[in-house]
C-alpha cells in the first residue's frame, strides 16, 4: 500500500484517505459538529466513521470501539490541532490535549499541562500573614473629648520617688564631695547645682528621644509601621481623653511581645507586637503603657534612677576596691585577709549605727522598689481594663504564660534542671505573676468590657 503524505488511520485501503484540508470529491470530517459522520474525537461515543467507497471501516488496533489517542503504541502520531487543549464547541467531556491524554490507552498518558501562573502563586504563610485588624474603632472620624487632667502622679509614682530619696541624698553627697574637692568651692557648687537641675531632662523631648535611641535602642517607625500603629494609638488615647500627639511612638527590633513607657513622652513597642498580634491586642498593650504614663510611673522611675545613679556608682566602686583588697591580702597570708574582712565589717557596722536613717532605707530600697513596680503593673492593667481592653489584655497575659511554659518545657527536654523561684526572688520581682494579673482583671472580665 503506498505511503500517504498525510497521516492516516491504520489499515485504510485505497483510495488514499482524505486530505486536510479535504479535496472536493471527499471532504474531510469536521471537528466538531460536522454534517456527515466523521471520526469521533478521543473519548466520544459511537462507532468508527465509514469512508466513501469502502463497505466497512478497518478496525483500530487495540480497541474495538474507540480509536486510540495519538501517541499510543503501534500507531503513528496524529498532528496536533491548533488551539489545543480543547476543541471548539465541546459540550460534555472535552477531549484531552494532544499529544497524549487521560483516556485509557495501552501507554500511560503524560502529566497534564501546568496550571496558569496565577493558580500556582504561593500564598503567604503564617509567618508573613498580616495581623488582623479587629479593633473596635469607636472614635474613628468622630469627635474626641479631651480630659482636663492629662497626666499626674498616683500613689505608686509617689512611693517610688520616696523610696529613691535616700539614694538621691547619697548621690548628692558623692557629687558635691567630688566637685568641691576637685573644682573648689565656687565651681563645685555650680556643678552640684547643674546636676540637681539635670533631672528636668526627663521631660525634655529631644533628650528623651536621644535616651530612647541610644540607650534603649528604639527607632522611629517606618511609614508602613506608622500607618498601622497610629490609628490604634489614636483609638486608645481617644478612649482615655488624652491627646495622641503628646507622646512619641517608637519601635524596637525584637521577636518578643513587649512594650515600654519611657520618661515623659515615649511609648515603644516591639516589631513582634506591631506585626504579629491583632490590632485589638496591640491596643491593649498600648493602653497598658499609657497607664504607666498617666500614672507617672515612667517619669518617676527614670527620675529616681537618675538621681540615685552616682550613689550606685560609688557603691560599685567600693565593692570593687574591697574585692581587690581581699585578693591582695590573700596573696600574703590568711591573717592579712582576715584583717581586711574585719576592717570592712567594722566599717559596715559603723555605717549602720551612725547613719541608720540612710543605710537601712538603702538596704530595703531594692525590695520596696520591686513592690512599687508590681503595684504599678497592676495599676496599668486597671487603666487598660477601664478603657475596655480587659479581655484583650487577658489574652496577652495568657500568651506570656504560654511562652513561659513552652520555654520551661524546652529546657526540661534538654536535660536542664529548673529551680523554682524562692521567696527572695519573688520579693525582688518587678512584675506580678500571671495568675495575680489575671485575678485582678477578673471583675472587668465579668462585665464583658
């Protein structure tokens, strides 16, 4: 049988099969919807087509009823039709694209064509999903009633300043002694007066920003961070009746959920708090820090620390000198080391007996300051709860507790032995435990605020 120029169905006798496009004597079958019966598309029902001039159609190899797809073993490949993968006008089940297909055939069909690019676009995972904005913006676009009392000093702030007073007196003695001894009377008192006046820098905005940037490693928020942070902050301050522009918002690059109230005008949040928690929880955190500012906890703590700093430095220097003296004496003999220990002990006893009104408060100051810190945290929680964030703040505290338990479990899994905090550790803690904070929020949670 002569080999035709175009592909034909296997076993077709002479005359040659119709050409594509067909000759006038024998028009080719039309795909789809031809008037005269033609060969069915792969997968279409019906019998094989009959060609003019032949009594019967030759059988298709391998299948009695349905022609094989092009590319099946034992048959020449049929040329692909333009416009694949589908034929125009297909209604029920569209034929598979050429070459290959999904209809059963002796040879396995190749893998289907890849999906369009938009279907395969990776979606952001949980690490990159933006935090949901679920805050109830009660004052967005509305009128804000500004309270007449913007800030003050509650009992916690006043108590903190009172506890720091003995340390400040020691610092004044240290500064004045050094200044008068080195610079003389006039310049010595000028330096002492300048140090006393330096506490006003706590309320000086440029100094606060410099302290936040260089000491606390805070930075200004980016435009995108500000667009997310400022509406939440305005809602918090509007509920409290506080002017939002009174405070500076700053960001700390950290993977921990935390925030901080600094000096008199700075509120800082971590990037984790900014990007990973819902806006309602972020508002609860900001309301807590606003409570520290309106209660005077932030500026009172920084002011007390500043005025007690020279005394702290002097005490650290004295401890260092005592260690050096003991180490040097131990190089000579145990008797010399014992004599140094005796001398230091007598000096401490003399200090307690001669200036007990200074030394006793200094010894008790760390415990009293820790107590004031715990009271300040509960007072800030109360401020946030009164603004309607009790439930959201409780969620944040639960998050803290979960993280703490996970850290303990990881440490135990690594074979570390965990030691429960003792009574002294609890007395020196500046934050109350999670159960205490949740118990203090319970009355507000019952109100469903």
